[in-house]
């Protein structure tokens, strides 16, 4: 007499974090699916809409910092250019790092303060950029895009400070 076998296979049990078990749906025959990640880790159009890179502030600050670094590397090797280059390198790359602190602010007051630090560094960078332009250390055509981006970032941070202060009252 033959032993009876069930018509379906048992569910696959996988252990996940904290000692919990995850049961997948029963798998039949040889068409066994091998999932590398559970559904919750897969991006879906509804859960993760694509963002417009123009409005991704962290990315813009990263690009701005990289542009400042390239500008400083393009300065001539003179005493004045080295001094101005050091100043603009510190001020122009600072907003990117400080923006990370803005995201980790502990209170609204701390949030506004860190936004203001970013704004202050951008305004200082704008001054140094004007000095480079006026002293003709770099061709004007190379300076205009950097100056325009600096102005836009200043406007963004100014509006952010104003909005945060208004919402905090």
C-alpha cells in the first residue's frame, strides 16, 4: 500500500530579526520563486515618488560644494589667491555639512539656528566670490554660474528661516 502524500508543499519559514518568523505563501512544484528582498523593501511608485533634483536641497548643496572645490583649484598659485581660496573653500563647503545638522536639529529653535548658520556661510561665500570676480583671478564666464547658484541657495535658506520662524510662533 502506498503512503499518502499531501497535494501541496508546506510554507517556507524564514527567520527574520528579533526571533520572528516570516511565512511565505506555499510554493508548488519546481516553479519556486526566490525572493531576495521582501515586498516592504522593494520601491513602489506610490510609496516613493521620484523627486525633482532641482528641489533636492542636499544634492544641490553637494553639487555647490563640489563646484566651489573646482573653483578653488582653478585659482592661480599666488599669495592672494591662496588666502581667498582658503576662505571660500571653508565657507563654500560648510553649508553642505551644516545642512546635515539642520536635519538632526533637536528643537525648532535649534533648527532655525542651524539654518541661519547655513545662510551666514552662503552670504560670506558670496562676498568672497565677488572678490574673486572683481580681482579677475578667474574668467567672469566661469564665475557667473557659481554666483547665480549662491544667490538661489541664499534665497532658499532665507525663505526656510522665515517659514520656520513663522511656524514656530
